[in-house]
C-alpha cells in the first residue's frame, strides 16, 4: 500500500493532481454508493476549500464508511493535526486487520 501511495503522489505532478479533479469527479460521483469496502473519511473541521458539510454528505453516500472530523484543522488536516491523523490511521488499519487471516 505504501508503494502505491508514493507512486500515486509522485505521479500527480506539481499541482497535486488537481487538474484531473473535474474529470475524476464526473466518473466517481455516480458510483459512490457502489463502493462496498470499508472507507475512512477524514476532514478538517475548518476546511475553507471543501467545507465540512461535504464530508457528511459523502459519509451518507458511502455505505461502509466512518467519518473523522479534525476540529480546528483545515484542508490539509493530515498536516494540521498530524499526530491525531497518524493515530487515526493506526487505529483504522488495526480495526480492519483484527481477525483477518495472516499471510
């Protein structure tokens, strides 16, 4: 997963991949309700780019999702609340792997 994430971020370019957002949104949005895997949604409570009400709407549309709002954090909540974000990731991974068969 880490290699995938690194490759994805590196392939986005200087603009962080924002140039692809409108096209990808048109493709993904109609299919959100079909996502049938556990999904963790995280959002900054003070996000000025994508207000937090978007997070609540997204969570309602994803059938197996959990929403975490980082109060006091902005759009880059993973930086603004980096310690809490890291703990959220650890907890989420542990939650998803509890009882999973070991390979």
